[in-house]
């Protein structure tokens, strides 16, 4: 039985672990439909199919030019392994999601973004080239100049163009492994929006919203900024973890405990503004020191709803969405607000210029209506939801939110990918 | 000081995970494996992960008559072997080997005879050095013969018994001998089997192996709970055991 990170749904599936090109070809020819799987950190059903091909054993480094910061690796290498190699030499990931336990291939396929999207864009902006295995087992190189349509469809393409086998990434030079972090309390959504505007030039920014705060305090948050520090050297973090051993009863996460958590988080900081010198690890990967934290949501699992609204919709739209969530009292453990820069050329990449909000929801029958209502608001403002978190978006909504879906489908057909690569998600979305 | 490490069957999933941990410590690695493409890819990977140097040798260990030359080359290249890990192995299809003497003996050749041949040759070098660790991956399957895989089990227990004697002999030469007995590990060898909660990842097993080598242990069950599972299995009286469908 396998699932995505949200532990919903669980399905019966076979997972092949090919280790060489020949084994990948065999795996492809053995299966009618299949989908690539990395580390399974996508929340929903994008890396789920009854037949899956794992990239776990495709996890070798190919070349590292430590002088110019150019790294080539197989697609199954994790960002965590990449950091171990590059950080001691003074390099960093140009874009990183909130967990380092994702594969290079997964980062490309979801075209992930980080706390620096407003300035530096998505992961794919730093990908020089990719090698794919197409549905017929042949290899195909692509980049911005070489098979550009395939490249742009693959970045953000949720595994639906082929198996990404390897790629080359341009790294970011850093002055130390430490971050100068600033935390600012924002009393409501207006305040946090103006903080984002005022700090648009900061490299990293993010805000944690207390989703249960209502009325005048709606959207009260902790706003966080970061810049790479000049001091501290290039030390890797110690490898210490706590593990959530068992699936916890879901009642632990009822609205009271969430309220308590959020209040605690909010009041932990007494002064209005706090400056700290922190290692990059707690700054970028606060949840990674608690392994299997997804078990905290209980047996039925959870999902994350992440949407982005264009700048024009900004404050107004976000308020509408937050109000709806607050009213529903299904609020989440973590709710994260980020600002996004302009959209790139990829057909299905998520970010568009504006603001993105992400919340976790425990799975319960009434949830789906709420999320459908949120979809309508998001679509009304010409926003969209993030496919790598999604487990329930309807085909019609998807096609409204991602107007380039037809172009994407055409490329899929051109490369024969529609005959082979299918996930639960792609079938649901009509791709 | 950086260590010199020999790994036979280096492209095995478990051995690869071990090699990566030593690479991150800046070790020099000598890899023996039969698949040229795989070992090239692995050598590159280990260099990038921090290995001081990686030397590789393509060899199918089934050809016992080549062992002398291989070991000679190892000793020339490494001068001193701090750790030797023998990891290659095959899991024959029990149903097939029951009906095919040739296949039975071939699996004994790969799992047992080749390992014993290599160990015999390597032991001279370790006696000369008067130090170092020899580590061999056998299996919990060698602890008791079961109808579902006794050909594999017997080949592994042959190696385990050999290792007991070798450990005893080399004790007087300050050389440690570690017998590694993994339980179920999620690797290509067992890709066709259904996985349950008992299955461990090769990275976890590798971590245990490094620890056991470091602590100069004699026998390692990995993950640890297999020691207890096998204790129970070993203690079931034969008159009952033969009736079980294990
Ligand atoms: C705690 C946490 C924080 C996160 N924070 C962020 C964030 O800040 N920003 C962000 O953008 N995302 C974030 N994510 C989402 C995560 O980065 C993406 O879901 C990522 O794609 C997961 O990578 P994976 O290797 O686990 O891939 P999987 O989950 O296994 O697969 C995800 C998708 O990629 C495809 N895929 C994977 N490997 C390949 C390949 N080799 N070839 C072709 N297709 C492939 C799959 O088919 C699937 O469609 C977060 C996730 C978690 C759990
Ligand atoms: N996986 C388990 O559950 C489990 C449990 C107990 C013990 N073990 C033991 O652990 C060891 C490592 O296996 P693994 O699980 O990591 O599986 P694996 O990845 O399949 O490794 C087996 C390795 O043996 C190599 N090999 C087989 N015959 C060879 C030959 N004639 N010459 C040279 N190399 C040969 C294979 O080479 P190629 O790469 O070229 O195929 C492969 O690298 C084996 O000894 C196995 O018996 C495994």
C-alpha cells in the first residue's frame, strides 16, 4: 500500500526499482501505464499509479564543477544529498522547497519554488538541461535551446512527459551556511501584506499565518526574512532527528489544539521584531528534524491546499479565502503565505505573480465541499492551485486555472507520453 | 588518517550505501564488480561524495581462477587494506534449483566458493598487516534451513562457518572478522518480493555495518531485531520445525 505525503489515498500498487538504463527500458515495456516516483513528498496523487517506477536507485552524482558551481546528477539524488556535497564547498541550492527530502527529478517535475520566488523564480530557472527516457525507452535531451517544448512541458509537468533520468543544475554561491533572520509580528493581513511590499528586495521571505485569528486580527502572522550571512563558515547541520513513531489519533489536531499551537507560536516572540543568526537548516527545513510528521494527522490522512492569487486580487482575495477557512474551523496546523514573482514559460508551473497561501487540512467528508468553494474563489480571481499538493481538484477547474493545458497535452501526444505516463491525478484532470 | 577500503560486489545496493558513507569520510576505495557501466557510474559518484581516490576492477567472481591476480592487484594498489567488505551474492529461485543441479551448484559457486576463495587469498595480506577488518555479508537465511530457500541459506551458512574459523585464526593476528547477517533489505535482489514493515532500507543497514566495523563486532544482525527473530527460529525443535511452512 502506498500513498503520497498526505497519507490519502492509499492504493495497492507495484513499484519497480530499476537501476540501469536497460532495467528502466524493461520496466517501461512491462507496463501499460505508469508514473515516475521520487521520494513521495508530493501530498496528493500526482506520484500515485497502480504501476510506479521509482527513481530511488537512479541516485548517482555525475559531475560537480566546484569552481563554477555546476552539478550534474541522476534524477533520484535527493536535495539532502546534494547539500552534503555542495555546502562544504561554498555552494547552495538556488531554489529549495520546505523539505530537503525530495529528489532532483521531483523538484523538476513540480518545478518547485522556495522563499525566494519573488526574486529568483522556480527550480527550473537553474536547470541547464535534462535527459528523459520517453515512453518508447529512447533517451532524449532537452533544454531551453534543444527540444525546448519538451523542456518547458517537463518542468512542472508532474512526470507526464517521461522519466527524468538526469539533469544539470546551476548552483548558488553562498557566503556562509548561516542566515541572518528577521522575524516581525504582523497584527493582521493588511500588516503582513505591507511587510511583503516593503521587503520585496529581501532574498527570502515568508509569513506564517494564524488561520484561526478572526475579525480585526484576521491574518495575524509572523513575517520572516532571511539573507545569507557573511560569517559562520560552511558547516553541515548535525544529523539528529526525532521520529513520529505511530499514526496519531486525529483528535489531537482538533481546532483547539491548533489554536493552542498557533497562539503559542505567535506569542513565543515578545518583541515586535527579532534578529537572529541561524543555520540554514532550521531556516529552510524546520519540519525535517521531525521525521514522518505526516503521521500526526491520524489515520485518515490530510491534504494541503496551496493556491496563488495574482497581485491584482491580492489583499481582497486573500481575505475572502482566509475568512472562509476561519469560518469553517477546519483551520490548519501550518499556513504559509509567500510572495511570488512572474510566471515562467513552463506550461504547468504553479507560481504566477502574486501571493500564495498554503494550508493543511485533515481529511474528513465535509472538507471537499469547502475546498471546492475555495477553488471557485481562486478561479474567480484568476488564481490556481498547486498540483503537487492536490488530491481532489476537478478537471473543469484545472482547465480553467491552467489555460495552457491544451498545449501541454499536445506535447504529451507528440512524444507518445499520453500512451504511457498516467497518474491518478492526470486521469482525474483529464490529461 | 584516511582509510583504504576494498569492496567486492561494490554495485550491490547495500555495498553502494556502505561505500558512500566511507566516501563521505574521505576514504580510498577499491571496487570490484562485474558490470562496467554500473561501476563507472558508482566510481564517479563516490569521488563527488568525497572519496580521496576510487580504483575499480571489473571481474565476475564466478571465475575462481582469476582471484589470485585480482587479490595481487588489490594489494599492489592499496598497500594496506583497512577494511575489506565482501558483498556480492545471488538469490536463486528455490523452485528452479530444486530441479536443476547445475543451477544449485552455480549459486553455491557465487555465494560460497568464490567468497571462500577470496577470503583465503585476502587472509594472507591481513596476516602480513597484523591489523584490519574483514567483513562479509551472509544472511539470516543461513541460520536455519527452510524449505523456501535452503539452497541460498546453505551457501550463506557455509560462509558463516568459514568465518567463525577465520575469526578464530586471525584473532591472534589482531585482525577482526565480522559476519553481517541482514534480514529483509529492500534491494534489487529481492525486487520481486512483497514488502512489509520488516523490510529495511540499504542505507539503514549500511549505517549498522559501519557501526559494527567501527566497534569491532564479530556478528551483526541488521536491523537489530533479527537477532531475536532468529533466536526464536533457531530454538524451535527440529521435529516441529520440519512441519512448518516457512
Ligand atoms: C514538508 C514539505 C514542504 C514542502 N515545501 C514545498 C515548497 O516550499 N515549495 C514547493 O514547490 N514544494 C514544496 N513541497 C512539495 C515537494 O517539493 C514536491 O511535491 C516535490 O515534487 C516532491 O519531490 P519527490 O521527489 O518526493 O517527488 P514525488 O512526490 O515522488 O513525485 C512528485 C511528482 O514528480 C514526478 N516525478 C518525480 N520524479 C520524477 C522523475 N524522475 N521523472 C519524472 N517525473 C518525476 C512524479 O511523477 C510526481 O508527479 C513540500 C513538500 C513537503 C512534504
Ligand atoms: N536484500 C536482502 O534482503 C538480503 C538479505 C540478506 C542478505 N543479503 C545479501 O546482501 C548482499 C548484497 O545484496 P543486495 O541485497 O545489496 O542485492 P543486490 O543489489 O542485488 O547485490 C547483489 C550484488 O552481487 C553482485 N554479483 C552477483 N553475482 C556476481 C558475480 N558472479 N560476480 C560479481 N558480482 C556478482 C551483483 O552484481 P550486479 O550489480 O552486476 O548485478 C550485485 O551487485 C548479498 O550477499 C546478499 O546475499 C541480502
